[in-house]
C-alpha cells in the first residue's frame, strides 16, 4: 500500500520497491526472533508480526496520501515528502504501542525493536525520494513529538497499579493476553498467588452405593475464574480423579463466589486428588446410612428448597428457577449452618445454579425461622429403606455441545415404596431458563419426581465463547430435545439398575490458599482506572496528531 504511491508519484524504482517489500518481511522475522529471545512466553508470532507490519504501513499511507494530494494541488513535492517522513514516525509509534503493550514489557527495548521495520523502509526509500533539507528535518522533529506522546502514554499506563500487591496495568494486560492467546497462565496465576491467603476449605461428600458407586461432591472451592486459570476446571478434575477409581462424580455447586477460587491449576489438581483420597479412603470411615428421608420441597418466595435426609446428614438444594440466578451470597449459609447445628443436623447446602436468562428477582432472604421449618420438616419425614440406581451419559452416544463439559450428565434415581425421584446433574455453567421445568414435566410422564436439576458451574468454557456471558449455559448449545431425551434414557437405565442402596457421608477439612475478594476488587478497580485514562489520552493524542500533520503540510 505504501510502496505503490512511492513508485507512481515519487519515481521510486520498481526494483527498490521490491527490495523494500522483501526487507519488511525479513525484518518481521528478525523482530519475532528478538522478542522471543527476550521473552519466550510472549504471544508474538511471525503471523502477528506480519499483521503488525501491514497495519503500521497502512497507517503510514494515510498522512503520505494526504501529503501527496497537497503536492499535486500545489505542484510542490515538499508536502508529500514531509508527510512521508512523519508517517514513518506514526508507523514507529504504532509498532511501539503494540509491541510494548502486548508483546514485551520493557519500553526501552520496545522502542529499539519497533523502529526496525519503519527504519528499513525509510532508509531504502530515502536515497530516491527524499532530499535532506530544513523541511525534512522539521518533519522529523514533529515525528519525534508523536513518538514522545506514545512513549508518555505507555510510561503513564505503567504507573497504574493494584493497591494490594502493586501489579501494574501493563503487566496485568500482558498476563491476560498470554493466558487468553497462548494458554500460558503462569504469570497471571503468579499474581493471584501473591494475593492468596490460606483459608479453611470444607468439602462435603455423599457416597451412594449399590452395584455402582456415585459420589455427590460439594467442593469448598469455587470453579473459576476462567480458562485456563486456577480452579476453572475443578469439576472436570474431580470427575476424572474419581473415574480412575470407577466412581461416578456428581459435582455440585456450593454457596459463594470467585473469592473462593484457587490461584493455580496445579493446586486445583492436588485438591481434586485429595477429594478422591477422601472418597476412597475416608479417615473417619464416614457416617453410613441405609435409610432415607424425603425428598421434601418447600417454596419460600422465589426460592425452592428441596431436602433429602440420611441419618443426621441433610442435603438442601436451593433453586431460584425460573428467575435469573447466579452465585448465591455467602451470607445465606451463615443462618443455615447455625440453625442446623442447633437442631443436630449435618448440613450440605447446594446452590442448584440452574436458571439464567429469565426475569431478574432479588436474591432470597431465608430467615432463621425458615431454616427451622426446613430442617424440622425433613427430620419429621419418615425414615425408610430405599433403592437407588445411577446412569451416566458416557454410557450413551450423546451428541452434545460446548454447554456440557467432561463430567457429562448423570441421573441418580431413588425409590421408596414404589415412589421414584431423580437427582440430575450436568457438568455445565448454569442452565437456560425453562429447562428445569421441561425436564420435570417429562419425568412426571413416567411417574418420576424431579428432586433437582443441578449444574457444576464449570468455568472450563468461561470467556472462550463469544456470547454475552462468555459461555453457553446448559441447553444453549446442545439440542434441547436431544438433551431431554437423553435424560429420560438415563432415567430408564438407572431404573433398570435399582437395588437396595446405602449412603456414606464424608467431610474433608483442608487449608488451602484462596484468591479472596481483595484481588478481584483490585483488578476491577485497575481496569476501570486504566480504561478511563486510555480514553482521555487517546482523544488528546488524536487531536495532537491532526495538528502535527497539518503543521507538516505547510512548512
């Protein structure tokens, strides 16, 4: 784009133009090599460097084209030549902005590297199209002003830092790019590790046994924050660890949010291994029960609370369907736990996390009296022997989309005195509004009551898909009719396997580093501050550039 007007308007020999063209591509290889040598984790690649060279030359073309037009009108070559010199500094500044912003953290190194491609073009072309005079020197001085504006922006950008640890905005941005583009989360995980604080982590597990074993796992760690950082794939890790022991994992979602993320994926792997160890070799042997109470369902405002009881152990499933719901506030658990202790109940509180995209509703406020009613009703429910059967989607040819991850879909079926009820879990991040009700209606047709539809809130797909949420909720990418039909087939498989069952309640206590609220708040504040600064600085830089281009035209 830049070479064509040089050949047509300024008499640049075609052979020299071809030499410049080859030199630009050769210098792209050199730039790529040097940056990789300085930072082996940089997201630079030859393809990206070619794209950078193309874009910078297009930017260079804009002032040169305006200058050439003025030269044609005024019958003087000077405006075009001035803008050609100035354009070289625009190209240099743009490459500096991209290289220092995305590829390399050192501003000084970036200035030296970003000049290579514009300098090659300028030097090769200067012998034929430039004549050193005061006007060309003046244009070069204005060019250095442009370069100074860009450098000042980058240096000021670096001064914005997180309050807690002092991570600057450029480090943060580049670590996100390395994570997003190259799937290298080491630097970002390192920043989260710097913020993390050791905290008690309680994991509740119910192991249900008949001819097969299935483990209902309620982690004390939250999935996230996003692929491939921290505990983003927690449910998948737990599923695979237990699958190695021929145990089906039904990973549930607890109360709380991303403040309970683990800072690194290695820690998440170790945590999943600890869960598998607790299931296969419980230190206290666990509390075993051959009888079951419930399910009991209560409607409290917008909240549906369904409980199951096994001895002292009570599982309470909270669902806000069909209203839009996300992570429930941690304060909900405080009243539940204290009331449970007073009533001698071992509580396993599950956020079903099963409705998104519907009407918004205020998060429920469940009072102590409500919890007393909930626990009293399940304790008063008759304690009876039960049968159970389980089936997993891996047993079927189930064609699903990105809304279901490695853990698949599981149906755990209970039967007492001929009455059947099903707990369904999906390794998904939430579920579309209306899906829970559709599944419930379909199960009723075969005389099966839905205990609850639960998702694991996996973040394996979070921020990987171009949706307004950054992920596909259950039923959003998989065909809904196929999904419901698969659940019905799994229910039939589970029903064919019904046999007398037992459950064992296990509690695992660990101390693990969690990223906490501070890191999330600090990074959010840093993002807002830098975006506000960038917007203001960009406006000022644009006006300054237009003024400088105008000055170069008329000198």
